[in-house]
C-alpha cells in the first residue's frame, strides 16, 4: 500500500500526494510538496496536522487508549514503575532486572547539582512562582552541560542527567519558596521516595517517606511521562530542530507546559475549586462554563485528543481516592467540592455532548494537594515527570535522517506593499 495517493483539485489543477501508513491510528497525507503549487495548508492549532513521525507514544482519543512503546498505560501503571517507564521510553523496551538496577544506579549517581547552581536560587524572591525558578534553573543547567549531542551516547547521558537532576531542582524550588534549607538527594531511596524526601524531610537523615505516598507519587510520574506531540513536546522538538542545546530546549518545553490549557491545568483546577468555594455555587459556575460569552472554563475538564475518558484520569482517580482515604481528607471541603463537581459535570448534557471528561490533571491536582503539596508546585511536578518524554522525543527527532528545521508558513492577511511617507505627511 506504499503507493496510495491522495489528490487535491483546485484552480483547474489536480495534485497528487503520497499517503503514509501508520501502524496504528490515522494514516497521513504527505503534503510537503504542496508549496510547489504556490499554496500552503492552513491548520492553526494543528487539529489535522502530523508534525513528525514517532515510535514512542500512541493515543486513540476516541477509544481512550494510551500506549507507551505499545504498552497500555494501565498495565504500566499497575505492573511497572516510573523507572521502568523511563527506561522503556528512552530505549524502546522494558528493562530486565539487571538493566533496571543499572539504570537506577546511573540515575542515583546523577541527582546532585553543580554546586554553583545552588547560588542561583538566591536571585529569586521567596514568593517567586516555582515554575519561573524551574525554567531559569533548567536553562542554567545547559551552561554546565558538556555532553556531545551529536554522539548517541552523549544524548542518552543528557537524558539521564535531566531525569536525575530535575527532581533535585524541583524540590529546591519548593524549599526555596517555603524558606527552608535544601535537603540533599539520597541514593538509597527510590526515585519517588527521594523526591518526597528532598521536598519534605526535616533533616538529611530523616526516615524515608511513607511507601504508599511514594507509590502515589510514582504513579503521578508514570501517568505524566509522555503524551505524544502535545504543546510542550512539540516545543522541545521545534526548538531542537534548530540545533539548540537540548537542555535549553527542555527549558523551552517547561515554559510551554506552564499554560493553563496544558500542564498548568492542575494548578488552575485547584484554584478554580477555591474560587467556586462551596457546593451550592457549582450550578452557577457550570452555567458560566457553558456560556460561550464567558471566558470561564471548567479547568481540569476536556482534552484536545481525548473525546472519551482520559485513560490516565481513570487510574489517577483511583489513586486520588486511595490517597484521600489514607490521609483522612475525604471530608475536607475542597475535596468534597471536587467530587461533587465531577459528579454534576459528568451528568450535565453540555459536558456529555461535547465529550468533556475530567482529565488527568483534575485528579492529580487533588491528589497532590492531599499529599500536602502546594498548588504552585503541581506543574513543576508535571514537568519533572514529563522530562523523560521530552528527552525521548528530542533524541528521536535529532536521530531522524528526515529531520529538518521546523519552520511553519502563514496565511498573510496584512497590508499589501506600500511606501513609507515622510513623518510630516502621516496624518
Ligand atoms: N469547560 C467548558 N467548556 C469547554 C471546556 C471546559 N473545560 N473545554 C472545552 N470546552 C468547549 C469549548 O468551549 C468548545 O465549545 P464550542 O464547540 O461551543 O466552541 C468545545 O468544548 C470544544 O473545545 P475546544 O476548545 O475546541 O477544544 P480544544 O481541543 O481546543 O481544547 C482544551 C482542549 C484542553 C484546551 C480545553 O478543553 C480546555 O481549555 N480545558 C480546560 C483546561 C485543561 O484542563 N487543560 C488540561 C488538558 S490535560 C493536560 C495535558 O495533557 O496537557
């Protein structure tokens, strides 16, 4: 079927384009040569445009399917852990026990930051948003990077360094904003335990965090590890297509993640719950969300790709309930309000007809809040978890012989060419 063609007719001409086969999901019409006919394709928001080929993650938004390297997200969430998922995303296969241990050892050896980076925190006010600090610190990390991105081993090492160091930076962002001294990483703890330890421990040798809470954190990481060509991953690929330093490209991805339409939704969802305030106000806020003239949206609901339940949301919802039970927060008014809102919105015809389901970030925000994490840290934690997805996509992009500079075209609707008048003649 390699010679399937699609044709496009306009202005008395018919153009033919090759159809590329996908292993799963929609095939793709290769319109690279369209510009030769003097026209471009127009698709703001990339509703129907594939920007690359990829073997990493597959989503079927109508069926609610998410596969990492072919493995369903629920099987990974229940039978695997974040370190295995990182290995899988980077290498294409799940590790055996020996490979997993070696991978964890490599990560554990790389948690420490270059000492000079610790001084950079002093440049930020205590009330700075942790995402601002994270973007700056990851950008700064590129100054200490000596890996050769042209060398495949150097690329892989860069990914290890990022997966290891971003939790350290993230925990320091939190402690800086709380006015607390930094807690150094500990190689004897699991990845999630070490992160919680660096965030919350009173002393460097405090007991390890509760394993159930660490497992919930590990699951949050696993569910956010990758999500194909979302806005931040596309940003990393686009910045990377210029040949820029890969760590700086990850900083660009973190900036793209911050927005409330993307990774900032978890923080926005919790802020929204506080704004709604009580169950009796839910109806009026739902009416606002449905009103096209009102900019208010139900944060944590809806998704560009999922027009069915987000499979991550199902798992995150379960973890959320486990954590709420464990920490005894089910009766907390804000969590009760969240569960009430979820129920009402799932029954409301507007949300049902538009297929607007709660997404992963609705539940991950509530879970993290129950874990004692302030809402300003939610997107930081999303970034930490997504680092492996960004790094895997960057490596795939830079290793692809078809890779070119990403440079979209436009539909120009501005002034036609005109002459500059002397200033005195401009009325
Ligand atoms: N509340 C109320 N109405 C909504 C919402 C919402 N959360 N989301 C979409 N709609 C409406 C929207 O107004 C539109 O209505 P109409 O057809 O009358 O114009 C319709 O549903 C389709 O929405 P859309 O804006 O065309 O869909 P999109 O694919 O551009 O938007 C989205 C996807 C995620 C930006 C949007 O659903 C949204 O802003 N949700 C809230 C923010 C959020 O939770 N984002 C996190 C996504 S999950 C994390 C991640 O993977 O990044």
